[in-house]
């Protein structure tokens, strides 16, 4: 099979080359706003007049006309708002046809890489790690390629479906490339290696599995029940029910579900359920926080800010944006990229008349860099510096762990090597700077080492500026900068490459430092105050595990934890699978008046409010369980301390009595 990688790769490149040539051969071949609308009408897509009643008209049911043979923008009726181009947003038929060769090329490219892993010469663990790395790299390349083709927004769902199907297909292909005995041997070997190396992290992985795959598990059990029901009827075509083995006699579900399902239930029941469910809720909380609360509402706030500042003086706008930017930088979940993007969008219209377009963009880049450096100063000295005297905070960040000590070793080095710069520019904004303050690192080297973040700031600001310029129209309705949309996409793609590169370099150099400079890491003095707390935490964690064992947890706590998990899973699935039904599509260049009807709460649709309500209920129920568990742990520790004191007192009395008896004997 490995010999197929060459032909597959050749066909992938040939198809991609021909499709790219065809796309750029004519303006009518490119996927633009005009071609999207024209193709939707040709395909017979029904416009969404129910959502946009003001867009009803005489041109195929809409109030604007599109020339299918001319790439010019649509012609709108007098009372037809430009938002009417969204009436075909749910029509992706022609886009799938247009992007089809591109997706086929990507599929062949993926299979060409995958073919090289079949019957490989390395160990199963090495092959799995290599395959995973290339898989994520290819996935990232697919996103970049789709962005460069000007179809980043429309292709996202299609790429997700292609990714899932390719992954499933590759798994099936891999399974059938080995015999049954080889599959069992390799899977067992891989599993044992994972347990040996990453045993302490398995519950975290199990939590992720639960929050993402619980509905699949329920469906599997339901199918298993139907399967076993057919077997119980003893139809001629059904498989005979096997005698229950000794190891399965006490497992629930005998006669109701298949033995394979009962084995799965037995395995799940052997887990540390409270800890696994806790991690599952943490995973769900992180997902909802970063993909909904931070992403959606940060975009909403920044779009409102853009609208409010468009008619102000550039000096006033600069002060406002620096103040807002500093506040946002001080919030742990907010990354820097949206802030740079906002500066690029805001500064161009504000400074166009006074500075001109070009200098407005450079001005936005300069303000972004100053803002980043000022925020780094505040995070390091005002937050990290003040918190470094707090033992609990130092313990929380793991100041004595090999990972953080490797960070400190790299960041404390003289000069500005690739390792130091990649960590400062590629690490999360808030945690990296605050950690520098907690580790009491010198400020100036950190600020100078952060300046290369300009490599990220420049394309991000340009993406924002070009996005605004692409929305400008001449009096004739023609785009003022027809190239701006493509330039914005290329800039955004380049910014993503830079950010991804910084992150990869940071991870690589930290891992290299831990592997090759272990002796130097070991020489870094241990924080004894934190070590004392760590030692106490070990005992506390042990007691916490004891009081949260599933069989000793009271019924109400079990019910609350399970219900919290169910609510969390439901909320995550709602916002992920039904995102368009949960939230109104909204971008930085949109306005609340035009796209949300003047009310920002319209961003969240009824299904979205239900998802957020379930998320809140989940956190509330989970907090009840955590408070109960901590109180039980405190009581158990107090009892333990009291018992030890009693033992010490008894031993002291015994020694005193022994001395008295000896004294009497001597007399």
C-alpha cells in the first residue's frame, strides 16, 4: 500500500493546480459575493424572506438583481437594504460544487500522507505520534488554503465534515490493513504505553471523552438493547445469547443489553467517576467560556466600540482604545488578536482624513505594539509582581514543577534567542506575562523580547484595515478597493500562520529544555514555602479522593453531579451543532442597529438562551457538590489532626507514668 502515496500525491497536485488556474482565469469563476448570489438563483435556492421580509421583490423573489454573466455587484431597488444579500446564507449547494475539486485534492493529499504510515517500520507509538502531528498540520493547511481561496467562511462546515469523514475512513483503512491478531497486539501495546507514561492524566482525557461522546454512548446502549431484544425473541436469523461469564455475572444489564455493552458499562463503573465527571464539567466550562462568552460577546462589544468611535477625533479614539485594550488584556480569557484587529478596523476610518490610509494603518500598528508592551508591564509588575508574595498563587501556577522551572530557565537567559522570543510571543498573553512577574524576572528583557510580536501585529492589523476598506463603496455602487477583501483574507491567513508558528516553537523549545537541560533545571532552588503547601496538598488530595469515592457520595450529591454534567453536555452540543439557531451571525464589521435590530440581546436566539441557562444551572449544581466535598475534606482532616493529638497526649502520659514507676522502684 505505501507505493500509492506517490500517485495519490501527483493526482492531488494536478487537480489543485487545474482548479486554481480555472478559478483565477476569470472573475466569474471566483467565489465572490456576486457569484454566490448568482449561483444561488441559478440553483433555485429559496430566499429566506421569513427572516428578511423587507427583501421581498420582483427579481426571483428578492429586491435586487444579479447579472450572472457580469461580476459587478448586485443592483438594489430604492427601498432594498444591502443586508438583503444574506437571504441566501443557508444555500450552500453551488458552493459545494464549486469547491468540490479543491476538497477532492485535499482528500487525495491526505490519503497520500496516510499511505506512508501503513506497515511502517517504527513502533506503534512512534507511528501514532507521527501520524497525529501530520494530521493536525494538514488540518491547519486546509484552513489556510481555504482562506487563500477566498472561501474561508463558507468552507468551514464543509471542511469539518471532510475532516471527520477522512478521519473515519483512515481509521477503517488502518484497521483492515492488519490482521485481527495484529490489531489486538498493536492496540494493546499502544494502550499499555499510554497508561505507563500518562497514567496521571488519564482521568482528564476520560473527562474530555465523556463531555464529547456521552450522547454516542447512550445511542450505543440503545442499539445494544434493541440487538439483545431481538436475540431474546430467538428468531432464526438472530445470534444465540451466550452464557454469561463469571466476570460478568454481577454487571448490570444481563438479558437487556449485549455482553459487549455490559463490558463497556463495567469499564465505565471502574472509573473514578466523581473525578472524571468533574474534569468533564471543567472541559465543558472551558469550551463555553472561550467559544461563546469570550468569542461572541467580545466581538459584540468591539463592534459597538467601532460604531461609537467612528466620528471622533483620532486622539480621543486612541485614548479610548488604549483604555479598553488594557482592560481586555487584563482579562485572562481574552487573547490579543481581536484587539489588534479592532485597532486596524477603527483607525482607518478615523484617521483617513488626517493621516491618510497608509499612515493610519501604520499608526494602528504602532498603537497596538505600545498597548501590548504596556499591558505586559501591568500584567508582570502590577499583577504577577504583587501576587508573587502570595504562597497560594505561587503554588497554583506550579512554581516548583519542571515545566514552569523550564520556563524560568529559558526566560531568565541573557539575550533574545528563538526559545525566549517564541515563549513571550507565542504563549497566552495574560498567563505568560503574569508568570514572568511571579517568577520575579527582570522587566526590560521581557519587554524587549516581546517586541517581535510585531510579526503577529502587522498582518492582524492589516486584516482589520483591509476588511474595513473592502466594505467601502463608490457612488456608483462599485467597491472602492476591489482587492481589499482578498488582501484581508491573505493577511488573516498569514497572521494565523505566525501565531501557529510561535506556539509550535514555544512548545518545541520548552520540551527541548526539559529533555536536554534537566541538570540545570534541578539546580534552580525549590520554593520551600510552596513545597510545604504541596506536601500538605498531597494529604488533602488523598482525603478528597476518599470522601468523593462514588460508593460513599450521598445520593443527592450524585444526582446533582450527574444532572450538572447532563446540563453541561446539552449546552455544549446546542451551541456547537445548532450555532446558527442559537446565535445571530455577527462580525466585527457589523453594527447592532443594522444587524441586531438595535438590541444587543438579539445576538442570542431563544435556543442560545436555553443553552446559556443550562450552562448556568450546570455550574450552580456543580458548585453545590464541590462545596460539600470541600467541607467533608476539612472535617476529615480536622478529625485526623485531633486523633493524632490524642495519640501524642496518651504517649506523653505513658512516658510520664513510666518515669514515676521507675522512680518509685528506685526508692
